C-alpha cells in the first residue's frame, strides 16, 4: 500500500506506477479526495474540506524535501503524522 502517513482521519499516499508530472501526492479524508503538488502544496484537484486542506498543507510543509525525494527515487517511506 502506498501510504506515507495518516493523521486526523486523513491518509496521505504516493503512487509511482503510471504517475505523471508535476510531482504530487494524494490525500483521502473519508469520501473526499485531493491531489497536491509537492512544490507549491496547492491542491490540483479534489473536493477536500478547507480544514482538511489546511492540515495537509501544514503537514506537507514539514516534509516537502522528503516527499520530493520519494517522488524522484520512486521509493516509499513512512513519515510521521501531524501532531
């Protein structure tokens, strides 16, 4: 499973097969989904509530370098959740 972390009911995933640029990660919160660009942390598409988006951007800001390294090396690693 391509899960990187989970916190507050949010699951962060990165997929490597058949993925496309720009480098990005996926977030799932209940029935809501979002795709976030790693470089800018902007949600490229999705329907996540604003509060979930804020938590995701806060978390990703702490691990931007690690997310980009995973994308470039195509190697998944677990990261700590937002606390």
